[in-house]
C-alpha cells in the first residue's frame, strides 16, 4: 500500500504533497501544482486528469492510504472526488482537522499597521495607478462578495430575494421587477433599508439616498429614468463579519426595456469570484428563454473545476405548487431538472427546491409585520410543511454533509415545541438551505481568496527582503561562496545575452498563433444554408389573405429573431472557448520559456521568483491575460463599484439588432399577399445583416487575439530587461566584499524584524 499525504492551506494557497513520507517537489507533476487551490486541482484541465487520477498514476498501486490535513470543508471535497473515482485503485482515507484564527483580518490589520509605520521604501513603491501595497490591501479587504440572482419570467425571483431579506422590499409584479438592476449591500447594523438611484450612465443620480420601503421601490422601478438602484440594509441569514455581501437582482435577458440586460446577465455568469443563483419555476421547467443562459453557464462550469461548479446554485422555486396526487412529486421534478440540465452538459449541479413565498411569510410574521388576510391563509401551510415528508424540501436538495447535518439539528430542536414549528417549516421551505450553501461557499472559497489576495503583495515584499538579506549574509561570511556567486553572475549574464536569440524565436512562435482564418467564411455559409432551409415552408405561398399573411410574417420574424439570438450565443461561446484554448497554449509556451531562462541564470541563495518586479511579469493563468487586455468597466461612484473579474468575449461589440422589412404599407385591404416574396425580402435584409455581424465578431476575436500576443511579446521583452537589471544590480552589489559586510551589519536589526513579521503572518495563517 502506498501512503499519500496532502496538506492544504487555503489562506496561503499552499499544498504539500508527500508520497511515502517524501515531499513531491516542483520537478514532479503533482508537486509542481503546490500553489493551486485544492478544488481547482480536483477538476480536469489540459494535461491534468484531476488530482485523484494523478495520485493513482503517481503511486502506481491499487491500494492507496490517502491522508489529508486541513479544514473539514476541503476534506469533504477530496472525499467526494474519491467517491466519484471509477478506477481500480482502492483508497483508505484519514483526516486530521486543523484550527485557525477566525478573526484573521483584525490581526492582519495590526501587523500591517506596524509594517506601514516603518516607512520602508520597498513598501512605498507606487503602481501606474499611484497605489502602494497598503492601498491594494485596503481595496481587497473592503471588497464585496457578489451573489447574483438570475431567472426567467415568473420564477419568483424577487420573492426569493425578499425571503433572504426577511421582509417584502423588492416589487414582485413581473412588470415592475424587470425594469431595473438592483444591488443590495449587506449591512448587519442597519434595521431599515436605504437606496440611491442612478440613470443608465451609472453616474447621474435620479433619486438621492433615502430610506425606502416596498411602495417607494415600486415608484423607482416604474420611473423610466432609473436603471440602477443601490440598496443598503441587512441580509440576516448571511453574516457579514468575514466578507461583505452584495445581492444583485438582475433583470431577465428577455426584458423588453433594455437589450443590454442580456449582455449584463452573461457577463455576470463569467465573473469567477461570484455566486450565481439560477431560479427556475417548478411549474415551467425548460422554457425557451433560458436555453441561451444555460449554454453560457455550462461553458463557464467546464473551465475551472469544482469551484466553478460550486458557484452555480440552481433554485427550483414554487415547489409547493406541485400536485402529488397527480404524480407531480418532488423526486420526479428534480430528476426532470437534472435531465434537462444534462442536455446542456451541466452535470452534478447543486439543486435546491424552495417555497420562497412561505419562507417570506414566516419571516414577516416572526418580525411582527402586518399580514393580509390572504397571507394569513397561506401561513396555514405551516403544519403541512412540518408533518408531510414530501414538503421537507431540504431533504431533496444537493447539499454537503456539513450543511445537511446543520439543518437536521435545527429541525430536531424546533420540533420539540409547537411554538417553534414555524421555524421548522421555514427550514423545510428550502430557503435556509440556500443561505447555508452561500455561507459554505464563502467559508470554502471567498474568504480564503480574500485573505490571500489581501496579503500577497505585502508578504511578497517581506519575502523579497528576507531572501536578499539571507543571500547577503551567506556571501558576507563566506569569501569562497562570494567568489562562486560572482562567477555565477558573470556566467548568467553571458548565458542571458546568448539566450536573447531564443527569446526572439519564442516571440516569432507567439506571433504565428492565429484563430482559424476560414472560420468567418464557413460560419457565414452555414448561416446562409440554414436560412434557406428555414424559409422553405414559405415557398409557393403567393396568394395569402392579408390577416393570415400578417400572422405568418410575424411568425417568420420571430423565428429569425430567435435564430439570431441562438446563433449569436453559440458563436460567442465558441470564440470564447477558442480564445481561452489559444491563450492556454501560449501560456504553456511562455511558462516553459520562463523556466528555461531561470535555469540559465541560477545563483546560489538568490531566488528570482521572490523579486516583486519579476512576479508582475510572470503570468500564471489565462484569466490574468484576459484581465490585462480588457478595458475596466468600473462604476465611477464612491461607495461601490462593479469589477467583472472576467467577462470573456461578451461585451466586446454592440448587440446584433435585426433589421425588419416593413411590408404592410404595400398591401391594401382585401388584397392577397405574396408571402413568399415578402419572406424573401426580409431574409435578404436579415441575411446581409447577420453575416455582417458574424464578420464583425471574428474581426473582434482576431483583434483580441492580437492583443493577447502583444501582451506575451511585451512580457518577454520586460522579462529579459528585468533579468538584465537584476543581474547588473547583483554584480554591482557583490563587487566589494567590505561593502557587503557593512550592509549586513547595518541591516541586522531590519533583517530580524522582517523575518519576525513574515513568521508572524505565516503563523497567523497556518493551521
């Protein structure tokens, strides 16, 4: 039996892998992934089968003793991946749970205040935007964690959000709730809600900040000048002590007021640092409106392993509307939803059935809010939800063992007293399961990512100072080692100069990367064939009554509009995937190039990877390249701003707008219409328009590809220049042995302080 050990720290994003007690280093396939998130490693990616398969290959044994040290929430994911493994190897699993300080941010604040007070020049280096590492820390610390609620018509989306707010705040009428984009910022210290409204430019204030209720928000929603509503108040079920929550109520993509809503919805789907609640109507599964969205969600879920899957939560609302006596059982519904999602290649989704309406009424009642006669009547369902197993929705939900057990204990506690049966019924509505799943995502991903993002720049500077201090100490006390280092620096400079030819070859190779040059023409021809096929049913319809003709031509235009949306969505996904694939290939080439350069410039005790300026040139993932090449779309306002982490290809160009052929003016009452001719005219205009749009899309894709190549080529030049600068600096600083000794002596206290601070942070974040 082979022993395999994993230790995972999500705060520092460090994995330790051991095989039979020996640490796997960077030269091993698994060891080289030690700075990746565990959940990313559990998924598949290019040249990576997933951690469990890779462990099996590494051990080459059919009996593996797999032990894990870390948080239980991460161990559950590892165990789940092992359960899904279909190979021959058998796993014996063991787990050591670690503890960590829950109030990490407060301790970090104290440590970083001390570091800032030192006023060391290394920490005061400004970026192009005029910010230092402490500015970056504050930005990350005060950032928002977004939960976007997306749904098609009549799914009860606003009711679900209201149930999370414990009060009826957002209008739930379809007409009202589709007009604006509302963001609700969690502030647990507030006992009411305040809102401010903006026009479509995201800057012009339409209504200044004021206290609001349902009636006032109805007024805001009905005002065509209002596009954005920023609301602040408490979201009680999701604590904001670790991270501040932003609930985003997004209009459906089928909204008639603003076609940009579709673009916004799709960009939200691609924000890798946000949770998406996709709300479905239990009585209308599989409606036409959601197919494009589900295709986009499917594409996104395939990109980044388990974390990408976990951030999409499918909420089936209005499950209390099912009629069990007619065979409409929850089991059957959930199986139908799974089958439906599988059509879009969405496998193993998180599905939570709910009755948001009852959850909202229970919470309003508990707060002492006045209920209408109809609402009081609906509350009578409480006994049914307690007594009928068929209405225990949390039992049917896709929840982790931890969340299930937490809810089970609450149910057991509430069931003891009839006075608390409403709270038991509340859990059975499924809404608390949604809240707990969001909380679990925050604990598992969002909070550790926030900590890591907050500290990485400051810790990076400390690392660099510590490494340089240790390097100078080693050569100050050992003259022979100093001579060795001087020779290594001289050799490194020669090799680096010789290696510039390789850099030029690499740049030429990157320059040769292209998307398929025939793709645009092929796509236009395909569209033309499909349009001809679609119009065949209108052949030989030369004499049709005007009323009937109007219906036929309207149906034809609806078919074309639907086809256009489908075509646009499909092409965007394909281009996005191809750009991502090409970006990944270029990144792999670039990473290999960086490794080969570093092999040529090895200097004992000096680590290039710890130099901050070098880190900024090194690229670790394709998303980073995409971010570097996208125009930031920030909201220029003081309190909050949107920052899509990765919006993908969406948003690069204007939406396709169909051109309609006006035919009614040419037809008199009582005269038959030549439908075939009108259809041909409409199709001619439409075909020209859609082919023009396709050409524009591929032109944009080629431009984006050129931007990617430019980034890689510029980075190669910057890399060469930075290595040259560092080597020259090393040569100058090691020229005089007495100067080295003097620096070491002068910096002795600073060196000890840096080591102490670095150790203090690592101890705080260690288990």
